C-alpha cells in the first residue's frame, strides 16, 4: 500500500471553485464612534483617514469602506446597523478582510464574537484585531478570541453594574430616571422637575372623571378618538390599554414609583416586569398632582373590581361592561362566564353568539355539553323577564327572590370563613404540641422541621381561601342589599312602566 501526498495550495482559495484567488484583498474597517454629533463627526473623519491611509499603504490590500456605528452598547449586535451591513457584505463576497481596533470594539459578547467570526471563517474571510495582533484565520486565533471576548464580556458586565449602582443612588434621592412621555406632564431638564401641561391635563381629568362615573375604558377610548384628541404617543386612535395605563399611573396623584421593570442581564438587555426580583422606590408628593388622591383611589377600587382579584394566575369575580350582557351570563354546566363571539365574520352568515369561556379557551373536552347561544335569543329572554317585572307579577318575583336568598344562605361566605378560622386554630394548636414534643426530646429536629413545614403550608392555603371568600362576601352583601331594595319596591309601590317592544 502506497500513500501519495497531495500538497496544499499556497495562497487564498475561492471556497466555491477551489481555485487560487489572485489580486488584492478587499479590505474594510469597523469602528464605533462617539454619540455626540460634533464628536461623532470628528471621530469618524479621523478613523476614516487612519484606516484609508493604513489600507492603501499596504500593496496587498484594496480599500472598500469604513463601517461605523454610534457608540451604543457593543452587546447588542442587532442594534448596530452598519456592523450587520458589513457582515452581510462580507458574506456576499464584497470583503476579504476586516480590520478593527480591538475585540471589545467588535463585540462584548463571547457568543456573538465567535458566531460572526466562524461565519466569516467559513467564507475564508479574516478579522484582524490591531491591539491584540490576532488574525482569525490563523491557528491560534479562535482560542485567543474566546479568551479575550470573555474578558470583554466581563468588562461589559462590570460597567453595567457601575451604571446600575449610579441609577440606584438617583432613585434613592427621588430623581426621575429616563422620563418617558406622560400625558399631562412635561419634563424640565434644567430643574429636573415634572411640570403640568394644562391642555393635556384636562384630558387626564376627563378620563378619571368619566371612569369614576361608571364609563368603561373601551367607551372612554372611543369618545377620545371621536373628539380627535392625541394619545401620549401622538396617535389619533385611543385604545383601551392606553386608558388603563393612565388610570393606573401613580404620577397623576403626585407620586412616583421607580423600578417597575428591570434588565435581566447586560448581554440580552431583555426587560421584565418587576415582580419583586429587585428593589422598587416609591416617592410620595414628588410633584404637583393633576388628580386628587381621593379620585385616584376611587378609580383604583373600580379597576380592581372590574379586573377581579387574581389567584393562581386566574381571574376571579371579573366584571366587564364592554357589552350589555358582559359578566352577567354564566355557563349552566361548568359555571364559567360566557363571552361574546362573532361567528363567520365578514360574510352573509355573520352571527353574534355567547359561549362558555372554558370551552373557548381550553377546548370542548373541558365543557362538552356547552352550546353557543345566539345573542338574539338572550335579548328576547331578557325582554320577557323585564315584562314580568314591569307587569307587577309579585308572586313570581317573590319566588325568584326567595330562591336567590336561599342559595346565598346555603353558601354563606361568612360561615365558611369562620369554619376556616377554626381549622387554622386547630393547626396552630398542633404546632404548639409539636414544639413541646421536640423540647421534651420525644421527636428529633428533622421530624419537627418537616411537620412544621407541612402545617405552615396548610395555614397558607387556608389564608388564601379566606382572602377569596372575603372578596365574595362583599358581593353577597351587595346582592342582599339589592334583594331588599326590590322587596321594598314590590311591597310599597306598583310599577307602571310603558314598554315598546
């Protein structure tokens, strides 16, 4: 057996044809320049002059372009437009070699550095880092790049931690960080204070007053759109979410809450809602209020009632006023609220129906007996019921009220809360006995810890049930009050209403 050596070709190879490329290397440079407009101009001009001279003075290189981005974070590759354009040009064969000052200028993220270097290497395109003297096409290039990219990433994380510390100190002093457009206010950068915009403040007052009068966020949005008022972002179309955002914003009562969101890490720069992962800073009486605290608090109570309390990720006691029957119809099989749907929209067979929410969101298997009910059928049923009320059918009304009253008494939340309190007392007594047994040496600490944790979980579960029942108790009291009012009407007055159906 004879092995014949086929020697490698000397020079640069075309990866598509395998032939040696003759001629100069198409060379470009990448830089990041100052974000200040004047400094940016000077920085770009100086770097352009430097790289043009450097490339043209090398007989093996041909000048292509200097790609430069504003001095934004090197950790966000997709925000560097010219960097991404340079990579694309290189992959399309317009560039053979990229010059850049250092690894940290190319990317402050180990993963991104290696990702783009490997992409370029596949096309036989090199990146030369001047400060480190590394050429990625050489054997030791990738190892050194990995080490230096990790160092650059660490540097970025340290800078980020210093920035966060500075922002934390500002928040502790009550200073506004990155003021976003807030309808009704403008920010004075000289005095670093929030000042009222009188024209916009009237819109804010209108929103709070209408909401406290019982008008829903959807209808307020329609009213403002019709009146051609501008949204905080300058749009003519108002959305329900915009109205809710304004109603929830504590700035309108003169306070400021900072830390509502936080940055997950300095690499991805992903922002998340702060659920308690980092500190928040609440400053009272920070600036002049547009809405009195009493009205603001009243709006929050209405919001909480309409949105319902959240428990285990699900909404309970949800109250909506979007349609006449919203939050008033419930599935007779599973008890879930019915939602309004539009079947066959934009066709001649378009039909509005009400369907079980569990069926709609989770599927037929979770409520197999449920059927969609046409809105017209529900309207007719309501009119028939209203006729009965208006025609003074006391006997039927009394039977209905007695039935409602008996159902409420069967499931009285106050009694259930008392029973749960008794259960909690029994568990606390067990905890005391457990502690005594541990102190007497009857049981060891490990058993004590496990049993204590088990009892505490039971207590937490009971307290959650109590909290939910207390919310339902308020509803029951309102229903009781309503039933009594109806009884008084039928006992003392005769209803005479003229109805045109």
